[in-house]
C-alpha cells in the first residue's frame, strides 16, 4: 500500500505548525511523507514535508527542554544539555541540524555515524575505524546511549557528525596541452595516481592493466564501480583510449591507478570512508590523489580538510580536489577548501567558466580558491558496463559535466609533471601547475584561481611561487587611515641556471590598491628570491573583495600568482557579556545573533561569559539563553533583544536578573502538556523562528532587551493543557514587537471560547489523535502543538484563548500505530464567551480547496514550477483531507500533450514559461478493507497558466466541487426515497464558495459501472431518488467555472444507503 497524503504525527508528541501568514519560496508540500529523526541524544523529531513537526524526549530524558531555531537554510533542535557543548565547539552543530540529517538519510537509523577526536577517542569508539590523520576514530554510535558515553568520556576533544559527501557531477585533453607532454615523452609512466571515488572498472579496454591495487572503504559489498563515476574519472586521468582508437585517451595514459572506493553504488559516502581512503592511498605511495567529490564547507578546519593538510605534509601526496558545483560566490566545497589541496574549477571548451563551477572566496577567511580550472563540460570518457550515469555517446563512452570531470584533467597533468620531476613534492607539483596556468582575461581569481591548467607550459616551467596565491587579508573598516599591508612572495628556481623575472600586476582594482616592491628580480639557480606584494585598502571608495595577479615572465616562462584583498565593509566590534541571576559571568549559555538586514546566523561563544565578534553595520536580533541549576531545579532565562542596531563599537550585557517568570493558570484543573515559548521574526530574506519547549513553565523566565521591533517581531507564549475529563485547553498569546519580560495570566472561562468538537468514525475500531494549533492573527508564527488521543466516534470540549490568535485543528485516524488519514481545518477566529461547533471525519470525502493560510492554495505556480497537491479526501466540513491509498496516479497535459506523470496524488513539474492550457488528471484508490466510503476519488481540472514573477506563489484558477448531503454518523442516507445533494464550488487560493456557470451531475448505484444524469436545481442542488436495492451512491459532476476553467470529479461509494 502507498503512504498517506500527509505525514504521521505520533501520539504524545509535540507538534509544530508552519507559519500561517508568510509566503515561502516553496510553501508547505502536502502529500509528502513524515520521517522521524532520532538525534544523537536519543530525542526524536518528526518532520513532515521537510519541516519539523514534533519533538519527544528520548528514553530516560523526561522533562528535557529543547531550543529550536529555524531559518531558510537550517532547522536546529538542540536539547538543553547540549547547547553549551555546541557553543563551545566540542560538539558538531550538524548533529542537531534537521535539514542536514535528513539530507544525509540519518532520519530512519538507530545509529548515527560519528568521528570522535582526541586522546580518549579510542575508549569511546571501541569498534570503530582509526583515522590517525585527524587523531580520531569513526564509529556507528547507538543514539541515546552514545550521548551518555560521549559526554562522560575523558580525553574527547570533539564529536563530529560523520557526514556524507558525494561525487560532483553536473576536446578536453588537447585543450590543456597534454599532447605537448606526450611528444616530450611524458605519459605518467611509473606514477601512482589514486582515484578516490566509486571504484574503477578495470575491465574497460581503456583501463586494462592500469590498476595496481584496490580497497573498499564504503559499505558497498564489493569494489566494483556500479555507479560509473570513478571509471569516468579514472579514464580521464589514465585511460589509454584503446576502445576508441586513441580518440579518448586520458591525460596520463601511462600512470598506474590506486583504486580507493570511498563512495557507495549511488555516488555518496561518509566522511570517515573518504578519510580512510585518503590514508590508504598515501600509505600506498600515491604521488597524486584525485578526489572528484565534496560537500558544503563551514568556517574552520573540518576533519576532511585536516586529513588533506596532514597527509600532504607527511607523505608528499598531492590531493587534487573538485571545487564543487554550487555555481555562486563563496561556495567552494570541502575538502577542496583545504589549504594543501589543489582545488579545481570547471571551464568549457572555450575556457569560459562553467555556470555550475563553485567560486571563492573561501568561507571563513576570504582566501583564494579554486587554485586552477580545467575542462569540465560534456567530457567524454569511459562508461562502466554496469554504470548508471550518463548516456552512451559512443560504444563504451559517456559524456558528463561537473568539476568532477575537470579534476582528473589536473590530476593527470600532475602525473605527467611528476614523471618529469620524480623528486618534486606534492606542494611543488601544485606550485608548477598553478603558476603555469593560462588565465581568462574576464575572470577573477575567485573564479579561476591562476587560470586553466596548461601542461605544455608546465613541463617547461622552472620557476614557481611560494605561496601559490597571496591573501593580503581583511583590512578593517574604516579605510581613511589604512596602512598598506605587505606580504612576501617568494620565487623558487628549480632549474640549473639563474633566471631574471620581469614582474607585472594585472588587476581591475583601483589604481594603487596593489603594488610590487620591484619590477624585476633575479632568482639564482636552485635558490629563491623574495619580493613584496602590497595591498592598500585606502585606495578607492568601494568596499568588498578585490583580486589581482602577479605575472613573472622570463622569455617563454610565465609564472602567475593570484592575490586577494578584502576591503571590509563598514563593520564594528560587538561585545556581549552574559550574567546569570546572581550577576556573575557564566559559561552556561547559548547565544545567537541573527542579521535582520542580511541573513547571518552567528553563534559565538567563550566560556568566560564574554564574547567579541566583528559584524557588518546593521540591525541584528540578539537571543541569549542562560542556564542555571540541575535537572530538578533548572532555570532557563530567555533574554531577547529583537532590535540591536550596530552602528559603532559597542558592548551589550545580557543579564538574567532582568528576567521574570512565566506563570499561566488555566480555567480549571489541568495538566500542562506543552509549554512553547519563543518568537518569530520576519525579514526580507525569510526570517527566523524560535521555540523553547518545556513541560514546566515555571522553569522558563523571559526578558525583553532594548528597542521593540513592531511589524517584524512576534513573541509567543503558547501553552496546551488537558483536564481529567479529556477537555483540551489552548492558552496562547502573541505579543507584538517585543518579548514580554515575564508573563502572568490567570485565565477564566470568560476569557476563552468553547468549541464542541465532533469526531466521526468512517471506519469502525479506529483511534484518533487531535492537534490544535494556535497562530497569530497579526505577524508571523512558528508554533508547536501537542497531539492528544480522542475517541472515534466521539466528542470533546476545547477551550481556547481569543485575543490576537486563530486556531487550526488536525485530526489523525490510526489503526494501532499506523496512520490511515489526516484532516486539517482552516484557521478559525473565535470570540471569548461564545460556544462553537466543529466537525471532523464525516462524509462525503472528496476534494476541497479550503484556505489553509498559505499563499498559492493547493494548485499553484511558482516561477516555472507547477505544484499540484489537492486534498482528495476532504470531509463534509471542508477540512482538507489526505488518506492512505492503495494506488494513485497524476498526469499533466499541456496543450493536449502529456508532459508529466507521477504515481502519487501530488507532484510538481517544471513547465515552459509561455501561457498554455493545462489539464490535470488525478486518481486515488483506497483499500476497500479499510475504507467503505469514497473508495476511489478522481478529479480533472483545465486551466491556463504562464510564468509567475517574484517570490510569491500564485494560485491556479481552479475550483473543487463540493458535495454536502446530510448523512448520518455512519455516512449513510435512506434508500427508497428522494434525496437532495447540495453541490457548490470552492475556489483554489482563498477557499471562497462559488456557484458554477454550468453544472452536470451524474449518479451511479453500481459503483460506477453505469451512470445516470441527475436533475439539478439552480446549479446548486442535485435531486436523486435512491433505489431500494442499492447499497451505495457514487457521484460524478462536471462544472464550468466563471473564469472559464472546467472541473470534473468522480467519487465512487460517496456514501452508503441504509434500508
């Protein structure tokens, strides 16, 4: 059976709702499955459609509190006992980043892969793999249990997530000048090149007899390249071209291959696998190692970068590593970001930068990366017989693009050079290849490094520069008193004759920003000569990154060294002091600075309770959580400054003595199920959601600091309670502009609305779980709820606050632990002292376009993406409904031609920009042994759509047909009598009711085998006569909407007939 349309929310969990009023690039995606991520601490988080929906403390961790921060790029859920360790840098923050964990596929595992470093690492990772290059061990840690062991272990310096890296896919050999090296007799003969990848197919004619050793460090069962990436890479390095008659000969066809399989059969691998493969390659005597893989980089040195640097220094191996395929500034991936790496970007056959090629500067320090470029677009090389990537362009060959393809060109070039100079270290090979590269005149150093690698020039090069690139560094603002900064640039002559170099500077920077100490220098044979490169940020008036290149020429010999300078934008030193409730500095805190003007997520920490950080001028949100006491008496002070304007050097003191307690008293005796204290921040870049989750409000104290921020900042005091009689109390407030300093409310029955909630039972013997979400009527809300059990069928009383809040209900139907359906109401605004009735889970179950508060509705266009996710099993009250399905299909037609399909009832498609007519046909079948009504629902919509500008999703002009007959609790109507079925339209996007321009209703009493047209009155009511011998009624209706679209809906077994 298929998964249900919207994800599971497990009984007793804390559940979060997405913001109700904020447009998102990709609004909520209904129909996506839930996934449960168990954190290293054992605590569980449920995600639905990639969004955090629930948190449950792990075994033995009852009462644990959680800090939640959600941005456009990250979703952190950090338990209170990990916050300080994360801030100190002793624990990898990625261990608590839901987006990263889900991307890596760690959401369904009972263990989590870790890399533990320090002298005590082996005492924790007793069954792990030693990684001596990083003084660490990698092992699979049992979640929950691992946290206790790790936090108690002595000698552990850091706990890293063993993340995943992947192969970087997105006329070449002659382009880099390799034939000139061949003509000179260099083929890479005798040189060992490690291909650290997905394996190598040594049975391919181009790679026969190339491989001299292999090892498998992945979890794949063998060393065979079932993916095809490593084979393609290896043939670019050392393929003979035998199958193509030499047409697709690799750069160094005489080189020997060391095959280190570190990526699995799908092109992904753990960081520890890759490090182990690197260590093996170096120990095997690899002269060069090709690494066409990588992942995101962060400031500082991660284990993979550390391994590159350490192994390069210890063994002299040159690690040639792909820059990455992110295609924008400051996106160089790790481990290509390592200092010692020869990092490779990609160009096309005309040496133009490939649009996917990652660019510098390096994250954290602004250093120049990549080092060089090489061809990486549509590179033809060997196709593994069992490989799964790339079309066969010629027998035995495929064409691929990416910095993965550029990298082996440079590794092959290094092998040619290593054969010519067997005494060269990896660092010297890097220096020659970088210095001899051919620059593109229109590219900066951050795009191309020194330029496109040029083997023909490299084999004649005798002069290299040390370092291969010069970083002047960051020159702090202001620039009216800047002092020029000089950096040494050393030229080393590897030849046996003195060389006189003419030095020039090439740059687009303002005149005088970069200067040389001399225009000429003589470098003695076998010796060095030093010049000074000076950067003067006082020149010019535009802040930002600048680059230049020093070109040293001696006849045909040209050595090029890129130079970079960061002319800092207006920035200031910000000092933040943290004091506990006694007024003393404390090390127990978690500090966050979030940029309101531009998205910056900073988490500085120092154990003395005082941090200094340099930040660009602007407005920031400051969030500091101060922890005091043990588990039994813990106090958490949330000190929030929504608006911190940094326009000078300044000091801010966050003092827990300013905080006051949270104290909410419900109208009757009740147990607190959830306390959710936090805020939402709206910014042009998306904003920030924050929550601190607790089961004891008395532990949370709050304080507002500084100015208010109306219109952007919404605070949240959200508490949810249950009484002994099963009644639910939702007591929530959303103060605008400022965080309340403490909060005390004694709530009476006069302060709440009463909701008599009725829950139907279309399937006998089932249980229900109900979540009621609050959301602000003004501003934004990042709000959690809690699921509580309800009887099906059954009723319960719900009491909710009404001032500035709206409420949404969600009912889940379960068979044991398996979820069968989900219904989500629109948001409702209530009035205090009034009584309301709500209904869930009563038929007819059919499509509805209820307004759920998100822009775009249920079928919408975002740029050139068409998103289709109709709630096919919505109930009679219009609650959007999703269900377990046995089979489903969705087909999309454009101007009559089928352009896309899916075997799910929801999907999104990339479509052309032009205005076109579209037709969507969707069908879902439910298992008959589970659902005896609405067994099959299908719908068909026609509409016109074109490209949508801006960042707002646009609702498609479509409507749902609503059937709302009066049925009994068993979803039945009487047989043998006339019967009225009201029919209406509901507009997509706003949920407004409408009357069709034309309406045709048909009825079937044999589950769709035969149909009969029904009489309609005023296009609003269908008049039926139920025969005595039938047991169910099926409905089919076709309507024309007032905007010219059409809709057809069919519901088999819409309701039952009773005798």
